[in-house]
C-alpha cells in the first residue's frame, strides 16, 4: 500500500523518470524505474503492470538515495530498504514482551497494542481493520509507503525500491505455477469475497466486507487473504512482486527463483494457533 501516490507506466526494457499526476490527497513522487526482460518467467501482467523478478531491474538505478523516502513495515527486517528511513510498527496483544532493540540511524520502532483472541481466524480477519486504523491515526503522517508483512517473515537478501509502487501485491509462492482453477479463492457466493470459478488473475499474499460476512454468519475461506484477492481482482495492482519476495520455507526452491528475498519460516502452528 502506498501513502505517497505515484503512477509509473513500465514495459519490459523501458525506463521512466517522469512524474504523472494522479488523484488523491498525498504528494506525488517522481521515481526512476528500469525493467528488463527475462524469457523464463512472465514479467508483465495482461494489464501491463511489471512483475518484479531478479534480473528484471538494475538495483543501482532503482535505489536512489536522494528520494528521502520513509518506509513503514510491520516486522524487523535486515536487508529491507537498506539506507532508507524505515519505521517498524509491531502489532501485538503482548506489548511488554517486545524486546528493546538498538536500531541504526533512520530506523524507528512503534509498538501498537491490539486485542487478543482464542481464534487465529479472528486475528487474521481483523488485521486489515487494525492496519487501516493505524494508517489513519499515525502511519500516514510518518511514512510514504507501507508494507504489511507477517512477523514470521525472514529476510535473506536485498529488498529495495524495486518493490515500491502505487498498489503492490506479492504473488503467492504456492500458486504462481498453477492455473486459476487451482486457486483457493472463496467460491461461495454468500461471501463478499466470492470469486467465480472462471475468474481471477493471480493468487496474492497480503473491512467493510469482513463485517458484512460476519453479520451473515459466514467466514471467508482464508479470512483477509480471500477478501484481498477479491479486492485486487477489481482494483488491479500497479506492480506485482514475484514469489522471491515472500517465499515459503516449506516449499522447495524452483529454477525460476534466482534469489529468495524473504520467506515465511517453518513454525509449529499448534503453538501459535490455539484452536488448531
């Protein structure tokens, strides 16, 4: 999600540095993006949004230090936006358990207390509401861009300005090689996250619809992830990040993945999900 509005039109092998006007109440930034072709992967969507893979961009041109951007994220992140200003927002029901960490210059930590629950599905479903509230109350005044990442994300390699965009989504590592009939979209028409069987672009990882489902006593198959996929189906991302940006350590690395930038670590779900 971007707090500083920006649009960039990019085709493989094309560079742009011109600002483009867009509606909204935030300042428009001009950013240089250069993308190059790879023949072994799909590097552009049907709606001409770039899909960022290793080898499709020049990191030296992308990471322009003079932009003076501030990036918000919800986890600690080595390799994440090195040399940029970064604000970490830790959402937890146990704020006293967050350790004191010495952060480097330009990095700041905020702990935001949230309600706990005995159902992990409830926690998952409320994340978008909690983040939306935090953006309105605090984050929009402190950051230009925000990345919402699970706390079990581990960073392995460079994650830089190549990931910035007006509306960015990560392609799910378990579904990027599958056709849409294998996507675990919400297929029940009773849910506001419903996506018909013959519809869909990609499967992504990432309030009102959640609340409406609750009133109708239905819970989408993958809570906020189901609603996010529905939203992005009709509100196309301006850029997609390849599964390099959110791999899953339970999955064997495939030949298309040249570098794993971040991954979800293997964990014991029974320890952290009380109702599993």
